[in-house]
């Protein structure tokens, strides 16, 4: 498989960036993961819009127009042109002498590569999830490569035998370490509203569209940890997570939620699968 780096297609062992690249020194870059089902882009415009938003927010000057072509090339160069796959895109501010403020003349570093994605057998995948403190920064809407808080949290979960985290900020659930969180109470679907405390997930947007189309009621508001005893279903979503059922939630001491139902999650999964296959 080849990857794209700054205008060249290279094998991974020949692709290098400077130690003065600001992504290496500061995590000063953003990324995107765009899915392609059977080789066809899924929600490409939404992914490109989010990428542009993030570039604007951190003032990296970069024209996204070439990206669609590069994504298709990344897929075909990796033999994934007709497969279920995703393309990772990373754009950093580029190489410059180390200063905290943005350098004037840096050329963005652009990296792309394709990797296979399995459209999961949804009904067999059920996650055990660790509830942990959300100690990330106040701009989680920016899909930054600076993910230390996310990796620290997820390492704790995986080392403890869990599959993902559910993060808690000020007594309510925000999202996972790399996924969006949804809750079902009394036949209504709840998810945290968009804003600086979560990433605006594209899969989140698709799930809310499906709710609307299937006539499932939903509300974008944070779910409090005290409401857990009323929660019947929990699921996590993301480009690679798709829609994954949460079987149980755990604090460090004990299990605090056990899935009781799964009807609504199953309906959403089935419709999601249908839309990815359209
Ligand atoms: N929240 C976080 C923190 C993420 O890293 C991700 C990425 O997968 C998501 C949510 C889900 O976003 P999307 O559905 O666009 O993949």
C-alpha cells in the first residue's frame, strides 16, 4: 500500500517528515477519516466540510479541492477501489523553527492513506465500556491530532479489559474517547448537543437523520450520570465504530449499567447498514 505525502506517493517505509514539523512538536494539525463503502464515498461532503471548518479554526491555509481526487487515488493504489475502506487525511501546519505562535511561512504537511474497514456483524459486537473523567480541552469540536487525553483514557480502558470509554464532564456524559455516545430512555434517543465539548460526528448526524426518517423521537441534550437507572440502551457511533451496542458500563469499582433492551439500537443499525449499501 502506498501513501500520499506532500505531493508524492511513497511506500510507508520511505515516508518521512521533519522533526521540526509542528505536528511532531505541538500536535499542531488536524485529521479526518472518510469512509468508502464498496468504493463509494459515504457522506463525503460532510467530512470535507468538517475538515474545512477545522482548518479555519486553527488557521491552516490549505485548499481542500484536491482531496477528493487524492482519496480516490489512495484507495486504488491500496487495492481498495471496490472495498469497504476509509481514508485517513492529516494536515499539519508544517515545518518551522519552534515557536508557540504560528509561523508566517510554513507549508502544510499533507498525509493520506487508505485502510480496509469491516462493516461489522452488528449483532455480535457488544462493548464493555469504562466510564471515566473527561479531562480533554475545551475545543473538542476541532478534530486535532493532539489526542493525548483521548489516548490516555483509552489506554486505561483497554488495559482494564474494556472496549472503549464513556467520558463524564460535570456530571454528564459527553462522548467516547473516539466515538459519539447515544442513550435511549423511554423510547427517546438522547445525545450530547454539538459544541466545544464534543466532536460533531458525521455518524451522529446520520443517526439523527435516521431517527427523523423512522419517526423515532430524539433530543440533543446531555444525559446526567444520575439518569443512568432510567437508561435502557446505550450505543456508540463513529466512522470505524459505526453503531456499536454497549452491553455494560463500569466505574472503576463496579458495573453501573447493564443493557436491558436493544430494539431501537437494532432498528438504527439495520437502517444504517442499508444506507451504507445504497
Ligand atoms: N468523537 C470523537 C472524539 C471521535 O474521535 C470520533 C471519531 O471517530 C467521533 C466522535 C465520531 O465521529 P465520526 O462519526 O465523524 O467518525
